[in-house]
């Protein structure tokens, strides 16, 4: 932390002529960004973000969302040269902090309202300049394949990712890329990216990579969230509620939804492989197992080929009996 703070001109942290009297590092997450909480003499706090590149897209997409009435972190100051932002403090609690399923369902319903409102906006640059096309979706598939190779070598995994799985994922990418209705996609619309204030307000974060995609991309992230699993019946009910609130206007909705759930969770699985194998972040081992549970359900409910079920089922079975993997669960 001291090395990072040593690179920062302390004058950047001044607000109304006052400097913070305390700066605490926040727990690192999956990205390379580092976050710090600055506490000022009056007790107010702000979040300092230090990145490897300046997040112009966070700034632009944030302004777009704020203009359309969505709650996002307020940007107080920026330093493009030193890749710094000083942001409002949205607290430490996200939706994963809610353990009661009934309360969590109510928050998911509110999140669906936000999602539907997002999809009704008319996206602008930089969102309109990028899309979940075949190239992007297939890149995500290849990312998982590559990450699994390193992960399986690290733990001596014998379960093979067969060519039939790779081929089906390519076909899924083709269907999703050609789906005719494309909307604003947050891209990472899961429970950890929806902050929950003490007053019950929901704030969106981590939206800098927003792009155009199917109406079911963000829905899949929310309902098949490896960070916060939910019961099957709740998930089904929320899917039907989403369709109703969307006026059932999307064609081939169920088919697109389950293919998108498959592709999205498959990509998430690759991210967890990478975080464990490459970045040695053991806290994501549990997410791998949760994600495999999600994929097993998706394959069964979506009536997808048996080879997909076998891969996810056998991999989970092997991991749960692999002492090297399970020792740090």
C-alpha cells in the first residue's frame, strides 16, 4: 500500500482545502485497480481509485447513467496522467451481504427494474462502439479454454475439455451474436457490482466495459451468480418476472436466455480458473464450484448436449475429491 500511495501527489486528495487524516487500503478484487478509503477530519470519506490506465470509459458511461437517473458513484476529481479518480464512498455492503433469501429476492426484483430501465435507454459512445459479436463471444470461450489448461495443470486435473464442448460453445456464440435485439449491457451485472447503502439505495459500479448485447446477458449474470447462489424456483420466477416486465417483447426468449446463461457462466468459470491459477486468489475456489453447479443446472434445463453435462459434472466431482484444490476452500 505504501508503495502505491508514494506514487500519489497528496494534493490530489484535498477537498475544500482539507486533507484526509487516514487512508486505508480496501481488499483487492479481480481487477488490477487498487482502491483506498480516505477519511477526512469532518468524518466524511471518499474512495481513491488507482489504475494502470485512466478509466475514460468509466467517466463517460457514468455520466450517461447518471443523466438517465441511475445511481452511480460521483466523481469528485480526476488525474489522467497519474490514473487517479476520487469517488464518493458507496460503503462496504453489496447485495452478497444479504443472506436471507426472501430479502435477497426483493433486492433482485429491484435490480430487475434497474436492468429493464437500462435496456430501455438509447446507448451512446463508447457503448455503441463495441458489441458482443461473434469475435468477442468466441474470444471469451477461448479465454476459458486457455485458463482451464493452466488450472488443470496446476491441480493435476484429469477431466478433459472435449472438442464437442468447444464446438457447441462456438455454435452458441454464433446464435447469440446474430440475435436481432441488442440492448445496453452493463457486462458484469452481478451482486458484487450492486452496492447496498444503509438506507437501502442500490448503486451500480464497475460499468466501464458496458457494450451492446442480448437482453439476457446481464440477466444471466444476475440470476446465475456464483457469488450468491439462489434456489432454482426463485431463479425461474425471476426469469418469468423479467419477461413480464419487458412486455414479452423479445423473440425466442427462452432459447436465447439459456444459451446466454451457458455462455456467460462458461466465461465466468474461465475467470475463476485464471484468478486461482494465475493470480493465486484462493477465495475464488468456492466460486468455481458454485459456477459449476450453475452450469450443470443450465445444461439440464436448457436441454443441451450430454457432453457438456459430463464435463461440468465430472470436473466438479474431481475437484471436490482433489485434496490440493479443497485444502484452501
